[in-house]
C-alpha cells in the first residue's frame, strides 16, 4: 500500500495527512521538503518550479527593500520573506507567502502567535499562527491561478487586512493593493500618478519597472 506521493524526486507528501493540524505537524518536522507547499481548505499544493531571476527574484527584492526600510525606520513590527509559514486554523490555511508583514500590535494583542521551534531555545520560532497584517504574492508561470484566484479568497477568509499582488512577466508591470472588505478583497483605486494607498502602512505606493536589452525586468 502506498504511503506517500513523490514529485520528481524532490517533494514527498505522506498520504496519511488528513487535517490542517497534521499538515502543520509535518511542516514543523525535519521531513518537510524545502520546495513550496501550501495547505488550502483541505488541498496540499506543491510548486517545484525554479524562481525566475528577474520577473520574480528581482521584484521580490525591491518589495522587501522598500517595506523593510519603512518597517525598521518607524518601528512598525517585523517583515518576513520565503519559508515564513503562516497558518490560520479558522480558515483552513497554512501557506508560505513571498512577503509577510507582522505589526507590533498584531503580536502584542495576541491576534498572531509565534509558534516556537520544537525543542528550540527561547526566541526561536518557525510559524505565525493567526492573520498577519499584510501578505505579498509575486506571480510566476506555475502560480497564476493560485495567486490570482485561490489565495485571495483564502487570505480574505483568514482576515488578512491587505493583499498585494505583483506580476512582472508581461510587457507591463502589474502591481495591485487589495483591502479587506465584507465580501472579500477590494482593489485600491490608483491616483492620477498611479499611486495606491495602503491602509496598513498609511502610505502611497507605486511600482515602476523597465526591460533591459536582454528582456530582464529592472525594478
């Protein structure tokens, strides 16, 4: 009898996983693979495609650079990137967004709990439990449907205040800020210069980019 499913010798998923709690326990174990894998409403999703250097990597670096500067200079909280697991049991969600912002208020109020590493020393954590203030997803060829359809609904059900979506794969750079509303996420209306307001940061943002001679996206 089969006990697991293996993807291209890179990711092996135990067939015994039935619940979010079991998935999170697996995610905290040494057997958990390094490649992207998420739990969305009972489904385990795996992405083993390589990261595009310009359309994904360079764009992620720029988002982190801008937000990190603001978060640090104003003492707003903490900014995290890849391999940061966010779990919201009430929404049947456990994912690793490209960028996560956790405000100081979310942590001090108990809205988000830092899950300690098993057997680790004090101050060692491996997961955020509860809705952070902001998540950012950068679209890749293998994640279009997930990033634009499945994740927005899941993040809204989880109560995450803002969802940012960026896509640099086409001729035009796409950047959208979404605010949580009663029926899901509502896109922020850009002003005359293309800036969109973030309620989380109380600031306006715009993402600009161009192509170099080889077609790489320069942010």
